[in-house]
């Protein structure tokens, strides 16, 4: 599509400008680059006009591909059909609220029973809509928020986890192999999973003591907290009469305390190290 200015206005007069330099009366042609009806190739065709006194007057536009509608954008969310089979505490199946017929926060999300399951329980009070909750549902809701998709939870028609019988899958695996659903959620323990599950070696990393805080927190502790604590302790010890008493050397000859020993004391207290340290004699420095 192309938009071009008219050389003259519809009144046959020259262009008239406003004080700010803009056109007082504007008229534009709207052109569409479309295939020719007779000959092969493409050509520009006028499909409408716009002017400042009458507004827009446009004909039907043929978009690329021969469509009369503009191309649709990318959908914000995509839809998925998910099958499940209940197994507490991973997937817990419960009835909806008897008054509102909806699932409350503690009951989970709505899920639907298959037609085969409803036919097998035709004589009972089974409802088509249930509420699903549990670990898998919490993970699914988190994925929904982060990945942006909508879904329907439908109980598998064949209530089995999935095995090969007569060369074909059944249960949940059958719905995935035949592409009936996007994916399934299940948790079951069997001998195959037990053998394939990785075992922990029991070795603790030597940097495990650093895990409670991230790198920036440890940098803040080492660059600010330790420095401030060490200088504060040594400063109060330098002011104390029983310490340096504001002199270059301690007032008592048997008092071994310095700035280096202060750093050693702070590191020992921080990491709970059982090492020999020299404590300050001033009451304020001890506190």
C-alpha cells in the first residue's frame, strides 16, 4: 500500500499553508499494489482517498494472498489440550464447590472427565467437571503464567499410565503417540524409573557455606561490614584507657592488640572459627 499527495486540492487552487507551515487543505490518494486482472504482473491501483474536509473514502482492499481481510497478528496465547490421570499428592481430584459449581483457590483448576469415564459411571452422580490440585497443577499454573498459554485438563479415556500391548501404546502414552493432546502430566513409580533415576554421591561442595547469600551480598559483607566492624573495634580500643588510651602504643606492655589482630578477630567471629584470638580490653570495643 502506498499513500501519495495530490498536487492540487479538489477546489483547483494552489496549496495554502498555515502559519506553522502545515497544509491547510490536504488530499491524499491510497494506492494498492495488486495483481492485474488481465495481464500477468502487479500494478498500482487507487483504492481510496483521504482529505482534510471529508475524511476517508476507501474501497475494498485485496491483501497479499488474495484475502480481503488484513493479516492477523501473532496470538498472545496458544491453546493446549492436556491429559492427566489422578495420583495424590501430584494430582488430586475433587468435586467443585456445591454452591458456585466452581473451583476455589484451595481446590485447584477445573478439569474435565472423559466421555468414556462418564458412560461407565452413568448410574452414579458423576459430573463432567471436577477440580484438580496438587504438585503438578501448581507447576502447570506457573508454566501458564511464564509461557503464556491456555489449556484444558481432560482425564485420559484409558485410565492407564501407558504400556505396549500388541505393538501399540495404551493409556496416557497412546494419546501422545497419536498426537491427540499437547502433552500429559503424570507421576508414577515403576522399576524402570527407579533404575534410571540418578543417585546422589553424597559429596558436599567445598563452597556450600557460601550458598545462603549471593555474590553481591558476600561482596557487601567483605567490603563494608568487615571493614566497618574492624575499624570500629580498633577505634574504641584506641580510645579506651585500658587499651591504647589515644596513644601510638598500648598503655600496658603486655597488651597485644593491633589493627591486624582486629581483622583476625572479625573473621573468626564471622565464620565461627575455633582459633586463638586476642580480645580488646575496652568495654565498648568488646560490645
